[in-house]
C-alpha cells in the first residue's frame, strides 16, 4: 500500500462531527499543516483530544477561534483565553483531564483495555460522576478509554513504509495516539526510503500509520 499522499488528498479524509486526536504540547509536535487545512476547509463540530488548546493562533488554537470545535478533551486550557470564554459562554464543551490520566486513557483505548484505575482526582471535582473503587484499602477512580476517528501526528522523519521518528520533546503524545484511532495520518518534515531508518531509531512503527503527508511551508 502506498501511504504517501498529496495535500489535496488529505482534506477529503475529514468530515464534520469527527473526533480527532492531535499530537503536541503547546503546538510542539502538532501537525500544523493539517490543522491549517482543516481551518481552511471549514470542517466543523469537531471533538479534539489532545494535551491542550495552545493559544488562539498556534497549535489547534485556530480551530477553536474559528468555532469549528464543539468539544475538547484536554489537560489544560489556561494558555488559550478563547477556549475559556467559549466554555463559560456554553459555546463549547471542555472536559479537563489530568495529564497523566489523559495519556493513560488514550493508551487504554489503543490497547483494548476497559479503563485505568488512578488515585489522581480522588476527593476533588475530578471524581464527579465517575466510578470509585477501593483496592487494597486505597480509593481509585475508574477512568475510561479514549479513542478517536482520526489521529493526526507530527514527525521529523518517516520512511515510505510509515516508520516515524520524532524530534526530541516533540514526541510527547504522538506515539500513544497512533495506537488509539481508526485512521492515523502523519505529517512529516522528511521522507526517506524504506530501510533508511535504523530500526532502533523507530519511535512509531509503520504498522500503526495509515497515511503520510510531507510538510510544506505554505500549509
């Protein structure tokens, strides 16, 4: 299967109402070209799952600012005042999840697990509406798995098979999200021939990646 796509083939993969996992930590490791494409084509009623909503003009922020997102599941929103305003005005649903819990919920979704037990949030507003279990004399919250229709990732390098290498801290949520979506699209800075990447350097294996698009400056 040829996984390499032209940019004009990317847009049709998305539709209104989709759930999308987006790699990145305050835009570092976020596939900016794909986000810009979604903003331009106006795909709306999206549910975004990621670490944060960056700022109004970075990361996934432009999708928030343009009103294309109906819900976000993130660990914080403090750097994007537009997200906070839309939440307070009832224009967008915000589910705040502790960062480690968010990563584990995504991992569970990718591994076919029924959830994860965590003490994080016990005795706080985080536990509202959740199942609480006692194990070994300690209370835990049952946090449910997260999956998405699509995961969009950003990698420094890929080979044509789809093996990915990330740039240092830009790895962040990208690898775990590659496990937890029905369709995985990687935006990459460099494309090399299959076999050019040392297997020890592969951070996300080709089996998890469905499509590849090479970054372009104008995207």
